[in-house]
C-alpha cells in the first residue's frame, strides 16, 4: 500500500460528467459554424409562414381594378361629341361605362373648340358643357353645346344611358338633337348591345344601330360593330367599323377606325385615334352639300390632372376630304366629385 494519503472528493454522477464533456468538446464545433466558414452547413431555420395574396376587390360586373379613391386604372377613349355625324355616340359611352368605379361619381367638363377650314369654308367654333354620372351598374352622359359651322349657328343637346344587364352583358341608348339648321341632324337615336369576353372580362364586343333625321331631307341608317380590349393597367385598344346608308339615293358609306389610350387616371393620359372611309354626305351650309366621298381624320388628346378632382384636356384634330381640310382643337377643364 502506498504511504500517500488518499484524498477523495464527492462522487460525481456519470450523467453529469457526460453533459460537461459535451459542453466542453461540443462548443468549439458550434463556434466553428460561423458565416465566414464557406464549408460550414448553415443552421436549419424554421420555415417561413406562407405568403397569402388577397386579390383586390372588384365590382362583380366590372373587370377594371379600382383604387382606394374609387378611380379606375384606365380611362375612356376619345370622348364622343354628338356633333360628329360620322361616329355613333355609344362606342365611347361603352368605354366609359365599363371602367366605372365602384363608388358613384360625377364629372363636368367645360370646353372651347376652334377649327380652320381651307378653300373658303369658314372657321368653326363652339362652347361645350359635358357631364358624366356613374352609379353602380349605370352610366349617364350628357352634353349641351353652342356651335357655329359653315356659317350656321345651332344649339345641340345629347343624352346617353348605359345599363348593366348582368355580369357579362350591358346595353345602351342615346338621343341627340339640334334646335335649327342643317349642319347636324335635327334628331338622332342610337342603341347598342355589348358583351364582355375572356376570363377577366377585358374584351368587349359591341353591336349597334341608329337612325338620324336631317332638316335637309336626308335620312340615315347607322350601323356599328367594334371591339375594345382593356390591356391593364395602362393600355386600352379599340377598333371598329361604322356603316351608313343615306337616303334619298341609298348611298352606302363604310368607315373604319382605331384608337389607343395610354396613361393613368389621376395623373396623365394620352389618346391617339385615327379613322378612314367614306361619308354619305355633308351639308356645308346655305343649301349646299357634298356627297359620297372619302375622308380621313387623326385626333390626339392629352388629359392632365392638377389635383385628384381638377384637370385639363388639350385636343388636336386634323381632317381631310377632297373638298377641304380642317385643322383645329379644343381646350377644356374638368372637375369630378
């Protein structure tokens, strides 16, 4: 036996020793797993919660997105003015109706137009008051205007009503008339039926017909077919054809048009429109008229918002037929609430 005294401490449980060894020898390995070690395997992270995408609310009968202020992402194409005898009013009313925001709103526009005509046909000018009211599935458009053309003066009134007939169908009817003269029809009526296509209802096909009476004795049958594609968020494309049968004489006049709109409502919007075809007739004042001729027209519009409610619109128009050319435009201000 050894002479050394034996010094024994308290017994340590084996489990405790194992734990301490694990801490002592395991810690360096853990410390080695730092981001600067390229060969290290990254620590397993708990899976992130799944992203849930909630679609924006849409009107059940509309397809155009609506922002928090009730403004649609698109904008109507070249706004129809009923003093243009070569175009039916309902196609442009269709564009306005399909883009109606979920909340009701009203817009008023006051504008002044002026145009110079070549070959001694005199200048045109006019003052226009236009209004739009939209609420739910209906749209109402109206216009009052004082016009001077081909040496004649007249007052114009127009009213168009468009109503949803379900989530995919809607129809419209429009009336317009003048108080005197022969430069525009004394009365006119138009009707249309429209169908939304594609899964997001972004394609609209329209068919329409109308009838016009003129104090000069002319009667016009008017037919229209068109397609409108809303390539959201900022593009709208339109193409169509108008077909007029004028009597007396049964003169037939087909015409074709296309339009494109780019921009964002509430900021700035640009509209380009072009048309080409035949016209059945035009009364040029004082009992004179031109008939059965070709013409073409180019229109450019710029619509700009100063605030969410106030804005202005500048329009340039060029028109040509074998008898004269017309260059003009319109400046207007609008307010919506």
